[in-house]
């Protein structure tokens, strides 16, 4: 198993398939983009499947989420998913995407073994979308969401980041729209993971502010805390249910105590925390001829050293050098 010194077990693996993205969201990267990883630096399709197989078959991982960058840009995405869905025991498989291109591949992803998707959508307004993402692709995202729902990739989850003075006035509208379309909406506090290192806590829309914006229109009833488990989102019943809304308060209400995640970057580095400042190189060991037992021991050691928490509220906190697009969600 992947245990740490605080008794937590990592059963949820986040696999970044690429650091590339076809959007340039203002809270993630600069308009000109970043220096992407070269192909030789990326894990091959076969290497990804081998490491996921090790995680599932030997290390106790039960859930695998494929992320990026934008995972739909990975040419071998569907075969990778199909190979991972064929593993025994079969892991739960999900995908986090910006939704661009999802309409074309939603059915293929379902057939390959994807159980559900998370799609980023911060606004209902095309002009605001263009301002936030620096791309005019709003309708593509809406089409992708509809295709995912039609393909049965349920529940379709929406991830939204509110930016002060940009889209925070849309909080209640986003929730009403999500309920109408049977999507599950989760608001995420903006985190210090931007490539520009320009994150400013004073400009972050907090969980309390989000809830205040929603309560102006809806009655919110907290779900029992036991229902949350290791999930990052605190959830509320909307107007008595059954619809719910979630808030991921990574900054103001960190959930590190129940964290069950381990992360594999697109270039084969294990990260034991989203905010970790160190990594463990599995790619080098794998290409150097390490067998599965040696790789498993490296992975276990990486997780054993996990800190008690991310420490965002601590004076000694340092933002990771890698941005979210290179780490994977």
C-alpha cells in the first residue's frame, strides 16, 4: 500500500498525460503559453500503462483520474484508458478536461472505460470565457458537456473558479444552469499554482464568499460530514435536494487530513502532494531497467515522506515551481 507516516493511504491516482493545453486561462498560465515538455521527456503510452498497472495491482490504488494539461491532446488517450480499464482489479476511471474536443470523443471514451468526466467551465458568458481563457471556444465546451451526458459519462461534474470582478457575479447563475442540465457543480478556490506566481490571496474568492453568493438565491443544507469521506469538496443540498453543489476550499479549509491522493506527472515524477516541492523520478528508474518491485519501493518511499498538510497558511509556504498544468489536477 501507499502509506504515509500520518496513517493516510493513497488509493486515488492522478495521472497527467501532457503538460500542453489549448487554452491560456489567466489563473493558470501566461498568454504566450509555456515551454512544453519534449516528447522524449514524456512517458510513453506503454510506460503509463505499466505504472498504472503497478499502482492498481500492487500498491492498492482503486481510482485513476487522467489529467493534463489537457488530456484530450494526448494522441494515445483512448488506448491508454482501454488498457487501464482491463486491469484486475478494475479501477474506477475518470477524466478531467476543459471540454474542447470532448464532443468528438465522448462515446469513444465511454467505450474505452471512462466512468465519468470533470469539465472546467467558469462562466456562461462567451465574452467572459474569451477574457478568462484567451480563446473563443465557449460553445465547444458546452457541446462537450452535452456529448458527455448523452454518452452516459455520469455524473458529469463541472469545475468552476470564481475570479473577483470577473465572473464572481455568476455563481448563482452557474448553479441554476448546472441543475437544469443535470450537471454537478463544484466551485474551487483559486490556488497558488499559476505559472506566473502571481497568485494573491486577497483577490481570491473564498469558500465563505461563494456560499454567501449562492445563498442569495438558494437554500443550502450541509450534507453530513460522513458522506464526504476523502472527497475534496464540501457538499450542500440545494433547496432540500436532490441537487447538490460542492465547494473545494483548498486554501481556507484544507482537507489534507483525509487526503488519499498520489500523483504521476507526464514526465514520470511521483508527487505526494499537489503543493509538494520535491518529486521522485520513476521514469529514470523505469528506463534504467528497474523491475516492478524496485519501482513500487520508490513509490512507497515517496508517499511515506508526505507532509501533514500543504501549509498554504504557514509563513514558510513556498509555491511549487511547477504550475498546475505541469503537475496535473
